């Protein structure tokens, strides 16, 4: 009896009725021929159902031979249903609707003002704000710049730039639109580890060339660094700075691989690899293995590029490794021009879930430590700091500048300005907007001229709000911001300045003695050497 109920009302009901309708429409078709079409449809459905009933690869399909497909359908569209119907405007998954709307509005030069008061819970723990002045200033320009490097090829970088976006990860028109937007707005575009592509060059915007562990674009056939190729490309006028990538927030300590099926002739030519074979990005550099070697390598790149600024990008891991790099600079009296601190909040790169969620230091904590290390070593004025990692709004920029950064980089917000809708399909090649795909049928919809204008608009309108916030604080330049400008609620009845929350050091204290409240520096500075990334 139970078996009969399962076939009529239970899990096999859809299969039972599909078979029954096949017979009914099949017989009826002899009287009314068009019903044979319905019979054929239900016959196909019944055949699929019985095939699922007898297979043993999917438990769900075996128990629900037809109904299981509805589960697969709803599971597949669940992210879209949640994003459009059920998540709140402030849920960050990973970017909230409020954040995305802000970017869309500013990229289209639409009003992004809000009426009827704030939606933020200002009495919630960790709520932050910027202190303002009763005597606001008036600033003539919003084109804030930071000088990086020395000599004739020093570069005046914008306060906001495009973070690493590799060709292959992003589509050809997406790369070209980003760089064209950078040209329009006079800011910089980081190439990402995939090398310098023609699409980076076509926009004629300033480029920061990222040299990664794979040395793509400047490697020999064995995958080692090729100085001749590097010099040939690094001396081009469009290349303004060089960034040696040690690790990234999305997957620190993890190499990457572009499957051979995706390594087209074009990508192979740009990266200097063989088409049709897996393109391996190692987890570490082969050109150096010590902090001293890293500094020597950076000096070598600076010389070969004609004196252009050279820096590193890393997601902070073991604190003693950063301390050893700083100590190498002090002892050798040779300096990196900048350090890009990438937060473990992740970026555009796809990574294992555990790496994304549980590896690497979050941006705020990493920035504080790097800033303190450079201050304590007495070289903060010589080495600039850039930050990247889930930065969206003008307040985000101001906050990180106040905490110790000199400028900020963004990737995902600029992708939003291109039309990205956060479909979370970047790693599949099926991006619905043509931004993160190499499928020509998908990226054909991306209009370079129109999207480049939106990229430039987002940059311009965001910096306009930065200027207004700087004026409201009674300051004249972002460089005047300090940790005392940022306030955080730590409980219902207590607020503290960021200067009171985070550890601080006095200039040169690691060298000459003085106040050093950062426990990581106190513990490891005396244990690191320029010749090893290990702590003694």
C-alpha cells in the first residue's frame, strides 16, 4: 500500500502521471492527431524519469526522478532571488545594494544624495564617523596627488586608482574601457598579474605594471625573469610604476592556474606562455628568496625601467616577514618606493573558500602594522603606502588615508561602473554583463566609449565628495588626516578616536629607541634579519 501511495502521491508521482499522460495522449492521438505532440513530450519526460530512477550517481534524482529538476532550478537561481527580493539594502554579500547603487549613480553622474535621514544604526558598536569643524575650509581642486619615487620619473599618483585587473580575467572591452576611463580622469590603472595587453595600451591611460611570480610578459621559455623583455616594456611612456606582487588578498600564499583550454593564442602571446597548455602562476618568486634579495630585485627593476617607482604588493601574513623587509631597507639604505597593502577581504581573483575567509590579515589591521613599521624604522616619508580591499565610498578613502595610507586602489567598484551586477559568476566565464568573460558573444554588449565615461565619472564624483568631506573637517588636503580624525563607537556608552584604539609608535623608535606600542613590532623587530624571511 505504501508503495502505491509513493507512486500516486509521493516522490514518484510526477513520473507516474507523466507515464499515464503519455498513454492517454497517445491513445487520444488516434482520434485527434495534434495530441501526438503532447504524447511525445510526456514520453520524453517519462524516459528521462525512468533513466534517473535506475541510475546511482545522484541520490536526489533517483528518489525524485522528475521533481528533482525543480530543486536544481531553484538552487541555481537562489542567489538572484535573494539579491533581488530578500536581502536588505545593507546586507554585504559581498557588496550591499546601498554600495552598488552608490557606484551606479556616481558612474552615471546621477544624484546620490539621500533624503529623510540616515539608515545606519549610529548606536551600534563599531559605527564610525569623521569629525567635522565649525570652520570648514574651501579647496580649489579635487585633483589630490601623491608623489611616488624620486628623480625625473617620479610619479604623481591620484588619490584613487584602479587596482589590478588582468586581461583574461576581465574581457577585452572591459580592460580597454577601464584604461580609457583612467586616461579621461588622469589616474592610474594596474595591469594585474596577467601582463600588459593591447587592451591596456589602447586606452592610453597611465599603467602600473604588476610583475607577479609568473613574470608574465617578461619571462623566458622556462618561466624565469627575462631582463631584456622587461626593459623593453617597462621603458614605454605609458608605464608609470612597477609593482612586484608577493601575494594578494583573495588568495594569499596561493598560486594560480589558467586552464589550457582558456589559454588562447592571444593570451599566450601576452603572457609569454604556450597556447593550449595550463598557465601556472607559482606561489612564490624565483628571482629572490630573502628580504635583501627582494630589495636588490626592486632596485634592478628601477634601474632597468629608467628610474620609475618600484614597489611591492602583499597581503600581510607573518608579521616578521614585513619587519624583515623593512629592516633590509634600513640596513641596505635602499628603499622600495611604495607598498600596496591588500586586505584579506578579497578581490576579483577566484580562490578556495577557506583562503578567502580564513587566510591573511584584514586591511585595517595590516595597514596599521605596515604604517607603524615604516614610522618606527624612520623611513615613512620615503616609502609610500597604497591600500586595496573592499573600498567603495569617499568615506572609505578618507578612513584609510587617516589610518595611514597615501592613496587607495579599487577594482570591484570600477567593475560596477562598467555594468557588473554582482552575479558572482566571475570564475565560470558566464558573466551576464560581459565584464568578466572571454566569450565574445557575451562581451560584445560592452560599449567601450560609454563605459569608459562611466569609469571616469565614478572617479571624478567620488573625489568630489572626498574634497567636500576634507573641507568639512577643516583641512586642506587628505595628507593632513590622522587617526585622530576618525571616531568609533566601541559600546553603547563609549566612543574612542582611532588614535586611542590602534597601537602607535614614534618616528625612528625601532632604530634609536622610543615609544613602540605595537606588540608585533616589539616582539619581532629584534628577531628578524635582512637575509631571511624567518624570525630567529
